[in-house]
């Protein structure tokens, strides 16, 4: 492939295993005139591994505004630029939004080069409902602000996806258990695609206890997924619960919920979540 001139490429890089980068991503990084990297110290080992010698420029949270004019001038002159973050897809709790927004305002083409994203990777392996999910990024740093944020999400039925660092993982999980309830279903995904990857599905209270027992499980980078709030099964007609229960004996959850909704007139998403989270008796 040949990259076009005067385009900003938003390139996803590996979140752990260097093999996670796409073939197209490699070619774009090799052929562009400049790479705008969140931290050149993080990106340099990847480029060295791929034998890529493209010049880099650091663009991070605190210098985005200062670098914006320079990058826009490069693009206006016909140069091609690749935007990368330390890991994963840029702008997903990472810098880059002002640059992409300015390109859209000025009519400069922005082309995504998809690949790894920790939030989506964790969601795909979580076993929680994926028909609706909210990406919440990093929770606030203080307990009071965190709990306030969580209280605003208690009744949300979509799966909630958070990022968290090793410094605050225990405190954030503890606040989640306090606000959402210790028995709320959740998944803790740690060090995704790295050698110490762990994905644990349990309840928030049990996840807090697990971190208390094992300090090693508090190390690394985390994605926390919290199951959506469920309607009480009493809100679904007894006939719908009975039909769903029978269908689950022979069919996968999604198919059983869809068919039960057609038979009973209940909402498919409600039946799906009831089945997925073991809310149906039997």
C-alpha cells in the first residue's frame, strides 16, 4: 500500500503483544513523514522491533495545544502524519482529540487504522452483555468523586467499561462494590495480551477480596467491566420467564431470548439480560 499525502492517520498500536499491530498499521508507520506519539519512549521500542525509522514528535496531554499549529502546518504542506498513543487506539482515554477535531474543521482527511483497544478486547472476553455498553474511561481520582460518578450509573442497564491504574485499582473496586453492591457481576481484566494476562469474572465484593489476598493481582493496567443493572424478574411476566426457562434448556442465550420475546411480546433485551445473568430460575 502507499499512504496518501496530507492525511492524518489514526493508528492503533499493540496494548501488549507486539504482534497485535495490523499489517496496514505497520505500512502506515513506515511510510508517513512523521509520527506524532504520546510518548516517544514508549513508541520507540515498537518502531525498533518493526525496523521503522520514521521521525517522531511527542504530543501528549500537556503539549497538545503547543504542537497543534506545527502539525497542522505539516499536514497543510502535504505531509502524511500518523497519530499513535502509548498503547491501543488513540483518543480512547488518550491524547489526540484537539488534532483530529482541527483536521475535521479544516477539511483535512482523517483515516483510521483500526487495531487493538483494551476496552473492546476486555469486553469481547468478559462474558457480560455486549449488545449495549458504556465506555466510562478512568474514574475520578478521589473516593468522593468516584462514588458520585458511580451513583449516577447505578441504574444503567448497559455493561459499564472502566480503565484503572495499579495505584487506584483496589480503591476503585472498593468504591464500586460500595455503590453498585458487592453482588453486582463484574470482570477484572489485567495486563491484556501480555504474559501476565488475567481475566477474572466474579462479583465486585469477591474481586475486592481477591485483590486483598494477592498483591500481584494489583499490578499492571486494568479494565473493569461492571454488569448492567437488572430489572427484577418480577417485572417480567411469569409466562415469559417460563418460556425463556424452557428455551434455555435447548438453545443459546441470545437465540432463546429472541425467540421468547417473539412468543411472549416481552422486550428481547430484558429477557436476554435475565438469562445472561442467571436471573431466571431453573
